[in-house]
C-alpha cells in the first residue's frame, strides 16, 4: 500500500496530473485529500505533487546531489543521475551500489524495504516447507541479534521440527491433503 505524499498514513486517493508534458503522481490519505481538493489551486497542486524525482530529492536531501550523481554501478555502469532521470535501474546490482540512497526511497514509496513475495498455490509441500525454513532461520537471526533468547529458543525448536519433517518427507500438510 502506498503512503501519503504529505504524511505517513496509507494513501486512499491517487491523482495523476499532466502539466506541460510532465507527469506528476500524488498519493494522499483521506484527510490530506480533503485539504488538497478544497484548496486545489494550480500553485499548490504543483508543490504538492512530488512524483519519483521529488521523492528521490527528498530522500537524498541529506547528501549533496552532485556527490550522488557521481555514484555508478560497477556492473552495468548506470549512474545515480541516470536513475534519477529515468526512474529505472540498469541491473540487479544497482540495489547494492545505490543501497543507502534507495532504502529511504523504497520505504517512502512502498512502506517496506523487504520484498515478501508469494508462494504459488500449486507449489509442492516440500517447497513450502523449504521457504518456511528459510523464513524461520532469518527470523532467528533477527531475534538473536535483538537478544530475545526465549523467542530464539522457540524458533530453534520450530526449525528443528521442520528439518525433521523435511528429512522424513512427510508433514501434516501431506496427511491432510490425502484425507
């Protein structure tokens, strides 16, 4: 879910404006939308609509933009300036090369920096268990880092039980599917 361009609430209204060949996209929560629509004058609309380039500038305002423009991906050679102008990355390695600049931007746009994805419904039970095992191990690392050892012990036990299921090749899912 997108966040409001003015505050951090979930956006419920999405406005796309075309002015002099420039597309501005504005995402607003209910209260900001009422304010925007009641005061919809051209000067205010221009400052409210930020688009991708505005979000990039806002997210990178702490650092000198000239310095950021010099950053390039060692793999594909795209510069941060090119990304800012096009709004597209050149390769998957750009996420690493521009990590410090992209994280605040992604969090602002998507509300998260971690892609959760989905598992196909027809995926075999073993694939689902493997995915769950990977997720549990990641959670265990986070919990240990936070020094929450009780939660870590519970996760460790879940991981061990899941590993036993994977070795045996059976699970509760398999049993319930046959019934």
